[in-house]
């Protein structure tokens, strides 16, 4: 690393992009945890659960 001074800008750019990417990933995870949004495997089930719950209430609770 830093062998050729002509390419130092490329190394700095790549390093900064990696840092920004990791900060975004950690920030997204922290945001979800702070706002009680499911993360990991539970996030996939949550997408369809509202529609399913709405259909359930429509069918069984209007008696």
C-alpha cells in the first residue's frame, strides 16, 4: 500500500468508500433496533404479516 504516489488518490478513495459503506450498514442496523423494526430473519416475515392480519380480522372479527 502507498507504493506509488501517483495512485494514492485511488487508495484513499477506495478506503473512504469502504468506511462509508460499513458506516451505512451499522447505521441502518442501529436505526432499526432503536425504532423496534425487526432485523434478520424476522424482517422477511413482517412484510406479508400486515396483509394476512388484515384479512384475518376482516373474516373472523366482524360477527
